């Protein structure tokens, strides 16, 4: 397929109607199959123009949303100072000119420059140049602090890169209106080629690989969506209502899984490609809108929907233009027409006239771009293959061992499809870092959304500290006092999606090293906001709430981090709020005692050795619990009472054992004399 080939002109555009864009030069495909391939793998330039407008708008909205968190996330005062980032976390192949300054002013200045590029991209002035600078600033900004990013940010930069060489300014732009080559070389209706193919494949890769990574049993038994909607970090009121219908949950789980596998093929379906593609666009927009109704996951919803805008086929715009012409013909108003006078009227008040001078607009893709696009497409596929577990692969004549996710029973040429991209390779005595290009251009990606299974560990944060004046302070939330109760809406405890992602990362074991830097930030922030007083020490707790198939497990208080801000803080052995955390854990253990002790009854193992073996496992957990509480030296009478209650729950359930099932077990209790069932059942 030729880069600059065009679709056959539509008869509806043959007339002089002002609403139809110029048909461009007549470059007819040489054969029917070539025309069909062009129709399958092409983008309408009007769709690309709308894509440009939405992408620029999203970038400006993203900058606006980051403004409140600039100091916390991107300066030396915040959670990731430049020295700590470069020394401990930053990859050696990553580049960011946002590292040049560590003050809010320097970051605000760079954000203002990026906003200017975004506005110019929005109106389509010097589109390719503004697109390049917008992408460059976006990548640099994301690299400055990658620990506040989510999947939407990753997809955002991929879409920016793949659309870099597409003629986004061919319609609805200043470039088009000021084009002096309009009569000589007008842009065609649609365009195809390697860059278009790369864009299509990048969008499809998101769904194929996230489906491939969904290997958890929850995606097979129909409970994955139920677990996902149970996450208080994301769930909306609609999600809680929807969870009351298990059959709908099972249907949504299976349909989401299989649509992620099969749906992307509709983007280049061989039969009636334009109509099927329009159906695919509507279907995926509906899919992501559904995600947005049930889950508050920020930028990902809007970026994913934006990625499908270029797929809008030509016949959609043709029909829309015909409809508009019929409605507005009397007033002679065109849907697609734009003249230099139009833009001069719009921008004359604040744009210098010399910027609005006519000039040529070159919509053709340079010949050097298609080979680069093919190389990057292969590179991206290999990169995503590394996210799937692979088996060793030995290539003939090559000593180095590679891996592939294709089963070993297949011959090695077939296994090349699943070839992993290694971190580096050696050619002779030269070591080549193969992933350096991906980290530099920020092609790095992994689409493991709710994969291999949705999280079951949920919860909320409690951060309490003590100041030099002996005051107990709450460092999380709006309450002046430390509140251990579950918030009504956990997702609303975060001031934005960036903070939510960062705090959820802190909960993960792999990000344990970042807790110290977050602690230092809290110390600096408290001392600045409270002159005359200093924060001496604080504890960061996570109230863990495990989601089980039959409900929620008892809430546990997990100590994530203990931090002292001054040397005096080292001497603080016990904080005034430490007993409350211990009490929560003992109460949770007591509830678990009842749940575990009666687990054997629930399983129906009421006879013989099965009940005895089940009880032995439960008894061991009870003994471990008592031993652990003894090590903590809990001496509060209320806590000791809870421990006694826990032991009583075990004994109570043990009393219901069949005769002879347990050696030395209490005699079974007559059900008539039994009171309420144990708590937690």
C-alpha cells in the first residue's frame, strides 16, 4: 500500500457542495484487493483532525489537574527530590528536562510552555512541530515522577508518538486554511501506510495483552468484575448497586474478557470494513464508558476512548456532511469548510498577523518514516511479549538463549512470534542494551489492568503523629483527630488520581523504599505549616480489608512505616494511638477465630478423620495467634478480654465436633442449648 494512496472518491462528493473536503489527486488503486486493503487499513483525515483536537484538549486538562500537586510530586520539597530520584530510582536511559529545576516556579514555567504548545496543536498551527514539542514535554513530565502515573498516562504517550507523523493538520486547522499548495496538492480523503498500521496495532495491543495477562481463576469463574467493583479505591455508587446482581457480574466478566480478545479484530475486519469499524468504535466507546460508570479510574477512560477516534470511517463523515448540507443549505453554512478569513476573524485579536501568513502545508508522510514505523512496531510487540511468561528458546547459530511464550512443542520459527525482548545482547565483544531505545522514547509499556486477577486487598490509610509539644496530630484526611473508622467513600480520601496511585504504590511491597521519602515530605510539610512546632514521629497504618468470596474479612491494622523527624523521635517507644491499632488487630483475630473454627462445618466435613485434620489446621492457627499476641506484651484488660473471647470461640466450635473426631475435644453441645451462632459466620 502506498503511503499517499487514497480511497476512491465517493459519488456524493462529485458535486460542488461546499461541505465536502477536496477529493485530492486521483490516485486509484491498481487492483481490487489493493483497494480493499486500503479500506481496511486507512484513516480518514477528518477523523485525524478530531483526534488532534481531543488529544490537545486532554493534554491541557491533564496539566490543569496536576497544578495542585506540583509541589508535592515534582519539586525537591515533595515526595521525590531530584537527588533521591537520580540516586535511587531513575533509569539510566530515561531523560527529563523537568529535572533542571526543583522549585514550583520552574515546573510551572515548563507547564506554561507545554500549555502553549497544546493550544497551538489544538488550533492546528504548525501542527507537526507543535505535536513534536507536545510529545517531548509530555514524556519529560511523566519521566520526572513515574510513580504517580497509571495506565492512561502510558497509553497517552504511545498515542502521541504513533500519531507524530500522521497529517493531523490536514483538516480543521490553521495549516489547512493558510495552505498555499491547496490547489496544487490538496490532501486526500483518507491515508494509509506503515504509520497507520502501527497506530492500529498499538491500540489493539492494549486489549490483546491485557486479555493474555488475565490468567487468574476469577476471569474463568465469572467473579473478576465483582472483585474489581469491590475495590473501594475505585468503586462508584453505581458499582455497589450493580454488585447485588451476581448473574450480571458473571456476564460482564466473561464478555469483557472475550471482547478484549476478539473486539480489536473488528478494527480491520475484511467484510464491509467501514461499517464494521464504525460498530467497533461505538462498541469500544461503550465499553470504556461502562468502565467509567462503575470505576473512578481517571485519565485512562478518556485516553482509551480518544484512541478510537481515528478509526471513525469516511462514510460516517460523508453522511454527516450530507445531513448538515440539507439542514443548513439555505444559510450556506458548511460543516467542513474553513477559509483564511475565517481564521483571521477568530485569531486576529490575540495572534500576530505575521503568524497567520499563508504558507505551504505538506501533508505527505516522508519516505524515511515507514521503515522506522515498521521497526518500532516489531519492537513494541517484542516488548509486550516480555510481560508474558516465556520458556527458553535456542536459535540456530546463536549462543545466547532467548525466551518465548509459544509452547515448546512448536518449531522454533513459529516460536519467534512469542520472542521476548531481552534487556541486552552481545555481538562479539560489544554489549547492546536492547531496551535502551524503549526507555528513552518511553515506548515501555505493560497492560496488566486487573491482571492476572483483580486485587482482593482493599483498605484505607491512617497516619498519626506526635509533635514536639506533645500534641497528637492527624496527618491524613480532613479530621483534626485520628479516625480509625472506615470512610464513607474511600476514593474521596485522595485529593486526586495522582495521589491515589502514589499511595496505592506505597502499600505495595515493591515500593517500600519510597515510604521513607514520603515520610520526610510529611515532616517538612508539617514543620512549614506549623511554625513554632515540629513533628517528631508518626506511624503510617493501612487498614487492610480483604475481600472474600463470602464477604469481607475482619479489618486489620498494618503498620506500613514508622518515621521519626528529629533525633528526639527515636526515643519515642510507644505512641498514644498504638494501643488502638493493637486492639483492632486482636478484635480481627477474634473474628477470624470464629470464622476459621467453623470453617470445617461449612465444608461439610462432619465425620471421621476429615473433620479432625481440618480442626488441626485451625488449631495451629489459633496457637500461632495466641503466641503472637504474647510477644506483643499486650497488657490492656480490654485486649486481654478479646484474646479470651477468641479462645472461647475456638472452644465453642470445637464442642460441635462429632464424637471421637478430636482427641480430648469437648463433648458436643446440644443444639437446643446453643445460643447465637459465632460472630463472623
